[in-house]
């Protein structure tokens, strides 16, 4: 990954600089670990500066997407998650809304990395109260949804609709949170989430996530294998005659069929 390569190159630069110093001999035993630590800190500082810059620019910028894609890949690697993506050829180039089942807080990160498209996400308000995620929200146009306040939730949906109309694709979990880790299936249907496509005519991309429910209960930081299946996108011509409940039922059936077809 590019970020790891940058860390190694920066560390090598510090190591070379230390080599040509006139420091005492004992420091030579420390120059490699010190160079590596300084390399990590330098790259992280650079990423932080980029994030601050992104907070004041268009969320559809290509550079920010490539940087976030590298960051999400690094996060998945650090968390020891091995993800198999199936159906990546189904991910549209045009604006879309990706609907998926939800079993772990890492789901949006894994989806974003696999989609590899300029897009954002809608998430619960409490999630965006965390310091780092709060900055990511501002930098990448993510939208917080307050499920306990209908008026604020409606404002968030309107904001998401405007973003999609402007060409920004969106990720959303229509169950309204993690309802159950006992099954991989989508277990709840909130019809309001499907207004994002009925009000924008965007492509609907169903995605099935299998295995992320095991992250919460794993022991000894064991590697977890996850499958994410991107199904055939659904166009306006297919769903235009359906109401949001009917669309939700259709998407739920597609996602749950994916669980039965690919689980195990």
C-alpha cells in the first residue's frame, strides 16, 4: 500500500540523515527504530494536514478519495481483516446508493474500500461524536443521522438527497443500526432510507456483507475473513413503479439471498 511505502521511504530518509550526524556511537543502536517512529509520525502529520484541507473543499475531489482509500486499506490491514470482494464489476461509475446489511462498525470502511468510488456515507449521530471520525465527517461529506429526532433526521435525508443529485454516491445501512449479530441476514426494514433513490433516480446497489459479525467476539486478535458481494445495480426503470416499502422488501430479499448463496 502507498501509505506503508511512504512510511518506509520517510523512515529511510531519517536513517540516512542520522547516519551522517556526529552523534555518539550508542545512538547508532537506536537510529533504526527512531527513524521508523519519526517516519510514521511524519506521514500521519501529512495525512492530518490533508484532512484539514479537505474540510474546506469539494467532497467529490479525486485526491481525497485516493487518500481515504489508502487509509481505509491500512485500517483493514491493521485490524487483520481479510476481505473477499465478489461482483466488483457491478459497481457503477455513475452516482449510486449502496444499501447493505449491517453487523459491525467496520462495515462502512470495508464497503468504501471495496467500492473504490468517490462516495460518502450516512451514519448514526453518536458515531460522529468520536474525535477522529468527527473530522472525517467534515472532510469527506459524511452525514450524521439522529434517529431519535424525526425533524433532524428529515434534514439529514434532504441533505443526502442534495449530495446524490450533485453526483456524490452514498452508502447507507437501511436497518437503522446493528439489529442482530446472531444472523448475517438483514432483519429490519426502514422504508425511509429508500427515499434516497426515489427522490434522486440514482442507481441502487445492493451489497451483502458476510462475516463482520464475528469481529466483536473474536479472541487474541484472530484474523477474520469477510465476504462482500456487490449485486447487479437496479435502475430507475425497475423501481420507479414501486413504493419505498416494496423497494425495501426487494433489496432485503436480494441481500439475504446473497447470505444463503455465499455463506460458508
